[in-house]
């Protein structure tokens, strides 16, 4: 079948653009399923989303191009359903891959009039205006509100609804803002949510007992049920997610969705069961290709699979008002698909309004033939708006993610003007794999691997005290933050990095307890000074056009990079731009253990930030001729 599925004959005979899914209204209900290899398909209706026996069965009619259909004048809004698909004499029972709603744990789909799930004023909901700089904050729904100290009501903890609550404070004491108010104070512009489509690893019947990041998709077009206050009723999770997005928009954030189209939870998936193997890559011996490291790879290069991914992403934008996508293992998907998506989003919503970026790598080789995969090697050739995570700056600053002992600029490694310059340029143009900084996602840490704090503890604290750390860890954290906030590209912050988030040294916490993973709001207050340092850097970054520039001209802004002393380097940046008072930036980073003398170029240099204070730019404080940079410190100046 692999050869047949790959052939143009198959594509010509079976590709369809017919609407797929269940569509209900007062005029009636239509079910359409693409099952090109099926001998028979039965539609089975249920009164409930789980447990109850089949209420009615309807054989579906075979149509052209592999399509199966059942139409009725009844309005089946709120009725649950699944399919029995017979292929080669074997019957697969499956939810609808195009289902937009489902019962608990996603085993049955639900026919639903989606307009019923719109919160008040949903039609008027729109994202806040695009700001000159985009700063992305990566957050997991349960992590956000699980910690009791966060002051959320019990019913909202770990749920979509927690994002709709303003006014939460630490221990409900009214002093230290948590939740939504905390995010607003921080100043980030985009909230990237870890997978929030329906995934399989948490039992939705006891959601408080399970935890997972959610990189195991089951129903791509349905929100995850364990984050809903009622996972049994198919409409509740939809309405609550829409309310969450509306609240984020109303509070000034755009919302990025983390999507995992490269693999599914298992081969026991709706995609597999409706068209066995069509949606999956196979090795020559017939086994499932495993470039994802998760047991299967989705075959994005096949036309109905590409259509599926495209339809799904566009559906989330249209139905849920999503503002962009972070693609998991984008290096497993093909460039045609990624460019088609970017083009469709640009056409519908305005060029560059919806962000698309991903991981430009894969876990291992994949069995895709005849297509270019969207990995690092492809970034120079593709649509320059498609971005990717930059592991070069990440690893240069703090050391590789492969070995906890490996070090970078801030924790005992070597820094030179030459590498610093590449980092500041966002590894774009002649400096690296990106065309311009519009493609570069500049970051130090994310949900994967050690938190920044834990990595610094591993390399700088002989006692490996993850909770407390030591002064060197704290200094290195501030220095690391100052460095990446001075790099071109789009900034990306792992939630809690700004308060020294720790997972106790655990590297891969995808299924650790929520206590290991959740945002510790108590710690956010304890490390308030570090939070303030990040807040200062965020606010400063929004004022510096020289660092925000994402165009072809950005690299010419980097006037000169120079070594000041061993492990101490600086860079001069052309900061001219609209409303900018500062013509030139002098960004210096002393990664050594020694204070270093810096001879200043001519003129009066305003201190923008130093090793302790990232709000120095708020007060007039100018330096001339020379100054000293303390050990393990940044010194950011403007003239
Ligand atoms: Ca689920």
C-alpha cells in the first residue's frame, strides 16, 4: 500500500476537497468521512459521550474519491458518534479525525453547532494590535494555576478558566499579583500554550491525578478535556478555551498554539483507523518510521495528509482566533506544507500577522521521499517569515542541552567577540542558518531540558542546591538574560525563567507530577528582584529599534564587535529608528571573574542596564571616557 499511497494515480483517484466532518444545523445534519480503502463504513450515534450502547447505526454511502456520507434532515446537534470502518475484512472503531467536539477521553466525537459555544461578544474578539517587538512566553495550562499559593479558586486550578480571572494574588493576600495580572506586569506580548488540543496521556475522568505536557495528540481539532471544568460534555471545553483566549486578548496578549502534527499518540489513532497507514510514513520493511522518537511519523507529503494539517491549523485560527503556531519537530514536516500554511494565513489575516515557527530538527531520520524537510538546512530557502528556534545562542550562552556539565559564556565557558557578534545578529545572513532575524527565535530555555536555573546550578553550585542556588547562579542568570535580550530575533521566555524556575534538576519532566512542573508563585515572590530584572529587560527591549529590526538591514546595524578582556566582549549597535533618542548602543558582557576596565568611545553614554539593575534607563546616569564592569555582569549603554 505504501507505493500505492505515494503514487500520483492514488492522489488523482482519491484526493478530495469535499468538506469533512459533521455539520449540523436546523436544516439537517451531514456526516462526511474520507476512508479511501474502506469496504464499508457505519455511522453509529450515541446519546452520551461514553459508556452508553449504540443508539442508532446508519450505513454510510460510498461517494467518489474515497468519500463516505450520511445525510439526515434531523438536527443532531449534541449527539455523539463514531465510525465502524471495515478495511480488508477488519473493522476499526474510531472517532472522526475531523471531529470538532468529543466525549470524555475523545473516544467518541460529537456533532455540534459550534455557534452555541461562542462566549459573549466572541464575534468582536480580536487580538491586540501587533507591537514593534514580540516577546513570547511559553506556558502550560496546568502549570499556570496548579500551585495553591497562586490564590486561584479550587475550581479553576489547572483549568482554562484560570486564565479568565483577574485580581488573583499570592495566598489571596492582595499583595503580590499572580496569574493574568502577573503576566501583564511582566510585559510579554505573546502567550505560547503547550499542547491544548485533545491528547491521550492524561485520563480525563480523573484529571487531577495525571500530568503531561501533551505532546501526544489524539483529536487534533478538539481542545483537551482535562483542562475543562466538565470533560464529559463536549461543548464545555470548547466554550472555556474560547473564553480563555478572549480573556488573553482583552488583556493585551496574542496567543500562540503549540501543535504536534508530526506524530500522534499512537498508531491506534483516528487517522490510522479511517485509512490504515495512509497518514503515516513507513520504512521499506513496512514498519512505522520513527523520526519523532514517539513511535510514528505523520506523512505530511501525501496530499490528503497535507490537507488535513492545513485544514486543522486554519480551523484553530478561524474558530478559536489563534494568533500563531509553534510546530513541534518541524524538521519532520515538509517545506511545501509549511509555506502553504504561511501563505494561507498571510492571505486571510494580513502578511505576518500570524506567526509560524517551529523546531528545525527531528529526533532521527524519517522515511519521507521526494520532499524537502523543514529543518535547519531548509531555512535559507523557504518563506522568510517561517521562523525556527535558535539553539546556537541557547547553547553558546549556557552550554549544551545534551550534557549538564557543558558550559557557555556565563558559567565558565569561553566568550569571544566573534561568537557574541553571531548571537547578536540572531545567526542570520552570513552568520548562520537564518535569512534574517525575522526567522530567529532567540531563547535560552523552554519546557524541554533543564530549566535555565537548574542548568546554572549544575554548572555553578558545588552543592547542587536547586532550590536555593547561590550568588554565582543568580549573577549568571541575570547575565544570561541580559545577553539574549540583546540578540536580534524574536525573544522567547520559558515561563518562570524570570524567577529561577526549578524542576529540582529533572531534565525531562513531561510526565512528572504537577508539583514538579507547576509555576511556584511563592518562589515568584521570593525571587522578585530577578523578576524585576527581566521586567526591566523586556521594557528596555521594546525601546530599542536596533535590536528589534528583523529585516535584511538588521545585520548592518551591528557596527563592531570587540574583545575587551578575556571572556569579556562588547558590541556596538546602530539604534537609529522612529522615536529613538539613542543613536548607538554599546552592549558589554563581562563573563569573567575579574572586574574589567572599559574605555568608552567618545560621548556621554547613558547606562541602560547593568549587572543588577535593568531599569537603569529610567534615570539619568551617564558615563564618559572610561568605566569598570564588575565580574559576571552586563553593562548596556546608549548614546
Ligand atoms: Ca485528552
